[in-house]
C-alpha cells in the first residue's frame, strides 16, 4: 500500500469518525434530559416520545434518497451539506419555545444527520479494500458508541448544571469543527453513479409511506392509527412497484430479492435496533421516576452499555475480516436477548448493580452484532450501490429504532394513556416497562434467525467488482 493510499484512508476515517460521533451523542443526551424538558413544557409521555421519534423519522425519510443523490452527484458534497444543516438546526433547537417547535427543529437535525450517515459509511467503503474494511467500519461504529457513551453522562451533567438547552449549544461548535476538518483533510470526491437519473416519484412515495407507517404506529391503538398504517402499506406497495418499473430507481428493491446476504443482514439490523433502542428511553424514565435518581446519576448508569459498545466494536469489526460475520453477529444477538430478559424481570426494588451488569452484557452483545453485520451489508453490493447500501443501513437502523419507540408509545397509551408520569401511575409505568421488554426479547429471537441464515460474505465478495 502506497503512502498516498494510507493518507487517503487515514483522512477519510478521521472525518467520518468525528462526524459519526455527533448524532448518537445528541440522541442519548436528549433522552436523559426528557424529564426536565417535560417539566419546562408540561409535556405528556407521548409528546416526549415524539421529540425522539421526529429526529429518527427524518433520518429514515431522507437517508435512502440522499444516499442515491450522493452516488450521483458526489458523496463529499452531500456530506458537507449535512454538516451545515445539522449544526444550524442544533444551535436553533436551544431556543425552542414549545414541544412543537422542538419537534420541527429536530426534523432539521435528522435531515442533516441523514446526509452525514449515508455518505460517511459509503466514503469509508469506497476507500478501504475488503481485507481492511471490517476494522475501519469497527472504528467508525466505535465512534458512534463513544457518542452514545458520552451522551447520558454529559447530557445529565449539562441538564442538571446549565439546563437542557446547553446540550444543543455544545453540539454546535463540534459541528463547526467537523466542517473545518472535512474541508481541510477529506480530499477527493466519489460519485460512482454519476450521470444517472434521480427517481423523484419514488422518493416521494418512499417518504409518504414511512411517515404514514411511523405516525400511525405512534397513535396505536385506534381506528385512526389503523387507517394511517393501511395507507402506509399501500404507499409502500406503490413505491416497490415504481422502483421495479424505472431504469434508475432511488432504491434497487431487487437487492432484497436477488441478494440474500444483503436482505437478511438488513432485516437483522432492523430487528436488532427495534429490540434495543427504546431500552435507554425506558431505563432513563425508570431510574429517574422509580429510583428517584437525578439526570446526572441516571446518565452514570446508562453509560455502561455504550462504553462496552465502543470498546468492543473495533475488535468485532476486525474479527469479521477473518471469520464469517454471521457467526459473530448471531452470538451478539443471543447475548442481547438474554440481557433484555434480565431487564424485563426487574422490579421496583431491583439493585442498581443488576442494571450495571446487564447493560455491560448488552453493550458487548450489540458490539458483536453491529460491526460484523454492517461489514456484511457493505461487502455484498457493487460499488455503484455503496450510497444506497449505506442509506439502507441507516434506514433499517432507524426503522428499527422507530419501531422500538412506537412500541413504547403504544404500550404507554395502553397502560397509562396520554398522561403525565406521576407517583399515582407508577404501577402502570412498570407494566408498560415489562411489556416492552417482553416484546423486545421476542424480536431478538426472530433477529437471530435472520442473522444466522443470511449466507456467506466471502462468497458474495465478488459483488464488489
């Protein structure tokens, strides 16, 4: 390997990992601040869930179309525009005057994040050869988890000392720094689908389908929710039909029918995130309401999981360069299922050390799953599909996260309704907590099937030619 290639790989990894830190940091920090935001705005539990869900929904809606645009017009260009939008939206969110205004600004944050996450992973995959890609992806994923690790503690500390607004003020200078790093160090441009057409109709159908499905899921149970979900399914069907008809689809749905490794790895990712994302949300509320902990103290407990993710992800990614990813990822999924089962059995008097140990195991399990699974997805497609594949990784992750939050929202609606969380309804909250964890264990078991029977990456490596 030449020194020039080494420099390109190092530069790409630096800018990708720095920027991959910000979105996860924002997610985990805001989760810890939710009870304080609730008091300031007199928000209900359902409204609080939408502060998290709106951000994820925006990423899911924009990730695939922007991944396609990046493949056509340049990944670095879209990456930079994402940084601009994310930084500006984060700064303005600190001045939100209501839950509604915060949700709208969180959508802007999500759109900016979508531009970054789809292009960052695609750029790494474009530069690193297959024999070193798993390690690079592991470092990238580790940066994501470092953001998740710092988020709970930093978010709790900032909220307690300076108010929730300080979280958003902190992210702005990090965004400015990332813009400078990208402009100075990331040389070159990657547009392997340059000259191809962009499918506007397919992008609109895709966005409409996701919005209807996720918004409908958030309003379950009820006839309105049923109608919205039905409309979303019909829109999704129209989107698939549109993509099969056009020559240059925004997303090549044939990847799911013709590429078993890609399809099963993507489904496994969605299921894994669906089973794990809302756990931090639930535990944040549990520790502060049931255990009476401060935001900073709760963040100190929640940090165990992402710290283990950050520590073990590079190791898992490097291991997947030598061992078939499905074996490593499936073991990680099994560990996760056991950990969720332990959390589901917890009661109001469960000692804190049980949560610390279980969150440690969850972090290890998730690290063993995530990096190898991402390596399998990116290694199973042709170069011109890197942006789409990266967008699919992000979309599946965020669809899973939204399903996870929608599940929590639906269960809250069933047991406590659209009410403030007060001591009078702590019993209903604990029923909601346990029900969610039971559902998540079942999802993990299903995800293990997709993970184990996906096929072999080494055989599919020829797709990259």
